[in-house]
C-alpha cells in the first residue's frame, strides 16, 4: 500500500512538470522529482528538504562535491554522483552554447570570452586561476586550471603559463580567476599580477588578449575596462566598474578607491 502511495505521488510530480514545466515548480519539488529517478520505492520529500536546508539552494546542491553531498543523511554514492552529474551536464551545455556549429569555440567578442569563462568556472568554490589557449583566429585550443587557492587568494606561477602556451602552440591567451566572495572589483594584487602577465606575454610574443575576474554572473575585463553582467546566458549588459558599483552593489563602492 505504501509503495502505491509513493508511486502515485511520483506520477503527480511528473504530471505537474508535463503541464506547467519547471518554471512553475518550487526548488524542493524539482529536487524531489530528480531524486525519484535515482532512489526507487522511497519517499524522498524529506531528503529534498534536508539537502536544500544544508546547501541553501538547488544550484548549491548540484554544485556541491559528491563527498559533501554524502554527508547528508540519506545520500549515498550513487545519488551524490547523479546530482553532481546534472551540474556537469549544465556546465557542458553552457560551454557548448558559445559555438554550436564547429565544435570549437571562437571567442571573437569580449562578451563571448566572458560567457565562456563564466561557464568554464562554474562550480569553482575557491579562487582558481585558469588559462584559455587560443590560435590566431581566437579559436580555443586548450583550457586548464593552473592553480586552486583559498577562498580569497590564489598564487601565480608565470613559468607554468609559459609551458602551457608553448605546449599547445597558443598565439593568444586569456587568463581568468574567480572571486568566490562575489565581489568583482580587482584587488591591488590582481592589478600587479595583470601587469606582470602582460609583460611576460609581450616578451614571448604571445598576445595576452585579456585577463578576466569572474563572479557568479559577471566578469571584469582588464582589456576593455568594463564589466560584462549576464542576466541570462544570452543577455549581457556592459558597464564601467563605477556604474556597476552604483547600480548593482552600492555597498561595495569603497573597492574602487
């Protein structure tokens, strides 16, 4: 009898999705429906709430490392891998959306470069320095996470950047690092590092065509001295740091000084 009740509830979840889509469903209902596909013959409503209470949001649940997920009562290895796989699929689709035809992304505009970098760094919990190697036509040859740091700092090894660029015969480079604090503004260390990287590229005749600071949905470009803020993957607003500070995060104006 209990199994019939659970099966009926699961079918009602799927029927609700068929009729109204995911936009009309609360996060805990979406997560509950997802869990039904990996945990058979069991009420997963409480587990869905427990995961959301632990991590704070549906996105944070999917972003979480499988080992962190398994610390939640009721989540085993299979369930943890399943949930994290959904996030990796989402990340892969975001990367693929930059170029749907050739299979190799071309980052011709700053908007394309920022969107690609944000998709590449989805789920990074600590400051992570990445390099994007490009050919002369701005086609991506290789991407690599050079260094993973702490919540507020990442070290920089110029020699490693040079090795990767030469190995993949890169003519151009884009370097990125994220700010997990979600504060977009460059620190004094960021500014010094950007100058150092540009000088190294000039000596090696490799064009460091941009360096990007990333948050959840925005990127600051040193080359263009602009913030590229994405309200959706396809909609990008371009503004100065001061405009960004005034309209988006007024409390952070002090970082401009």
